C-alpha cells in the first residue's frame, strides 16, 4: 500500500511538471508569434492606379528599408506635373506597426496606429483626425488595393504593378 501511495505521488508530480512544461511552451510560442516581424513584401514595387480620374495618373512606389520599415511614395500627375504627393512609411516601433503619412505642405506627419494585420492585409487608424481616420491596404491577386475612409465616406484605390 505504501508503494502504491509513493507511486501515485510520483505520477502526480510528473503530470504537474508536464502541464507546467506545456504551459511554458504555449507562452513561448505566443510571445514569439506576437514579436515576429510581419512581412509586407507584397507591397514592394511600383504600382499604378487603375481607377483614377481621366487625365490623371496616380502611382505608389514601395521599397523595404529593413525588417522594421517600409517606405513608400504616392503621387498624382496631370499634364506631366506632379499635383499631389505624400511620403508613406510603414514602421515597427515598440513592437507595433504604424503607418506614417506626410504631404509636403504638412509640417508634421500623421500617424495611423496599426489595428489589424495578417498575411496580405493591414489596417491602421487615427480617430483623432476627421479624414481619413482609417487606411487599409490588401493584396488582391496580382493587384494592390487600398481604401482611405471615415465613418460616412470612403475612397477606393486599385493598383496594378508596373513591369
């Protein structure tokens, strides 16, 4: 009887240690997946807007600076002149991705905090400004799509990669 009691205590101790080990492994996996750098390489390249007003041409060019920063420039041309331009940065700071947008006429860039990210899509928000307060990018087959929106208004962008 004494041996059975010792055997049971041993089994309980082993099973508790196994549960603790599994719990530690789950915590390590969760932490690792949260801290893993997202890959936004699907943004890379030169893109031309397909659904632009007649007489205008809009482009976005994206490059990877490093594993925590992607830089883009968006511009619209009309009659050979640049009529609108903005620098766009997708940057990871303090383990969070943010989209930073700056037009030449602005003194300070506007930061949109990362709200949703997955393999081929991200959404960033800034509820402190009127428009846009949400920017969403996603890969759609061979195309790149984006929307800038507020509660009651949305502008859609559809881009095709230039060769």
